[in-house]
């Protein structure tokens, strides 16, 4: 399995992402460059220039028209995939850690870091409404008071986002928004009724009961707008990565507690655990087989003191059902920071602390392999 080496970054890789068809591979790193490559042969198609700091995240919409990136230069940017032109610049108060398009490609989500006295927020913008982009005002902003979000993805049907936190918690936030026009009309109508009660001499007790009832109705009507739907804590340390399965029914998390775990994407029920001896930075699910690939290794700050053999910098393959490791792929000279399966399941890519991206096409033996229980 000879890899295709992609060398387009001067710093450590932070994330790699295939588009839906898998013909393009987007890579970002701790330098300001966003690269896009042909996945079939590793030829660089182009770059998206504009960021002035490390780029932490990248995503492409379902028809690969637009690309979204989030950076430590306190901005989230929208690009035209084909021309490389910057379409929108959304400024923030702190670094943008995660970003993503919903399934329809109309709504974007990104989270910012808790730093420099600023709180961690998840912001939602509707690209169909130019006024939101021009005014830099999202239609919904969710504050995260406890621990900052370190990874986030859209859930099934675009109704929620699944976020992993620095403390190891997993939260499912509702992405549904209240309909302001309906609610404001209801408010005006009921406010008028409240004034009538006062004019007609209704007792203060009756008015108070009416007011409480209206408050509960209002809360019920906007319930789900940024609300935490499900909260679980299965990891003991920071969640570095979350990736969904092809059908979006499951997702796998990668954590600093040396494990990757499989969850149900609707209930967040914990299903499986894959254990290693080193922190796991990224994990991905195969679209064709019951396989999961884990990437990680020793902390980057300790790499210079150990050999590559001790550092455990291999990509590790586990069986999804049996939780047992059945293969390893060597290559990187430092921790693997991001892994991704090609949508057709015939190859996978990994990006490491060494600044290289490696595309691995599986040998025929991989497809003939049968796991013995």
C-alpha cells in the first residue's frame, strides 16, 4: 500500500476533508493556506488565500460549490470552490475552532474558542439571507459557559449539532429556530388582551396568573432554539474529533483519554469503545465495512524526546463490532492529527504533525479480509 504524499503546507496539519463525491480533498494546517487536491492522483488543484493565522477547520457543501474555513485570525470565511474567490468574511472575537455546512448547504455553523475574556459561542448563519452576512449577525448564537467546544458536526436532518467539549462532555444542541413573525403577532395579540384585563378591572391575582401562563406558552413555543437536547459524558478528557457515519445514524469520537467511542447520533447512547495506549486525535468510520481507523500518537510536545517506534504514530484499524485491532499503517514522523475515509471506502487519508498528507489506496487483500471472531 504505497501512499501518495501531499506536501502543500509548512506547518502541522489540523484537518483534512473529502467532498461528498470524494474527487477532491481539502487540507488545512497551522499555516494560513487552504489547499484542495485531486484525491485520485494527489495533484494540487489550487489554494484559497486570505487567512492570516492558523486554519483550524474546513468543510465543503454537498454539491461542492462552496468551501467554509475557520481560523485563529478570528474569522470564518466562505469561498467559491471553483474560482477560489472569497464570498463572505465573518469576523469573531476569538479563534474559530469548528465549522460546517448543514446537509442542504444553506446554513453554516461555527464555534469560537473561550479565550481573551470572550465566551465560547456557536453561531448559525443562513446564507440565503444576505443581511445576516452583511451585518455579521447570526440568526442564533448559543453560549457555552462551562468548557469550550473542541469539535462539532451537524446531526441528522440538520435539526441539531453534536458538540464535543474540552472536559469530555458531548452535547446535542437544537439548531431549530423560532419563527419570529408568528411569535411577535401572538405577543401583540396577547399583550392587547392583558391591557383589556387591566382596563376591565380584573384583579391583580388574575392578571398575574395570565402573565405566568403567557410566559410558559412563550417558553414552549421557542423551545428547541439553541437548547441542549441531550448531554452525556463518556470521555474523561478533551474530545479532539467527531465524524459521522455515511448514513448519519452513528458517529465516532476521538479523545485525549486514549480511546475512540461509537455513539448513536440521535440519542447519544454509547455503543462501542476502541482503546489505545496514546491520545487519539482523529477517528473515521468506513462507509463500506465495519471498520474504524484511528489516528493519534504521543503528544506533539514530547515527540522530540522519543523515537517514532515508541511514539505510536501509526494509523490503527479496528473492527467496529468486536472492538479489536486488526491492522496498522506506518508512515508519519509525528502524531496523526486528522484521518478521513474516502466516500467510496477504497482509500483513506491522514494528515500529521509532520505537515504531510498521505493518501493510501487499499490493496486487494484488504477487501478480501474476513475478521475471525
